[in-house]
């Protein structure tokens, strides 16, 4: 399972890091509670400037939303993350 698949994730109209609007694309970020998607401009993507969720609650909500985009539940995401962690 590809948790970095963003083909069904909505693209925002502003960069989640700087608020800019140039070269926007959806990217993914792995956190301790799961993977979530966000919209980044090309500069912030290349520099890997990623905003942190404001709270654990927000991180969980973002990961759950990404699960919806992927068509899976949070348990499937956790299992996939565990599998990926075992490969490294």
C-alpha cells in the first residue's frame, strides 16, 4: 500500500507552509500518528519546509482525512506504516 499516493487528495489554493500560490502540488508528511497530505509550493517542497500540526488532535485528524482519500481506515494505515518501518 502506497501511503504517499496523493492522486485522490485535494490540492489547496495556498501553500500550507508559506501561504504562496506558485507551483502548488500535494505532498505527504509522515508523523508519529500517521501520514497526512498537504499542499506545498515548489520552493517549500524542494527545501522540505513542512509545517507541523498544531496539536496531536490535529495530527490525528489530518491522518484520518488522508486515510479517507486513500480509501482505507486508520488501522490499515498503522499496519502499512509498521510494515514500511520493518523494511528499513
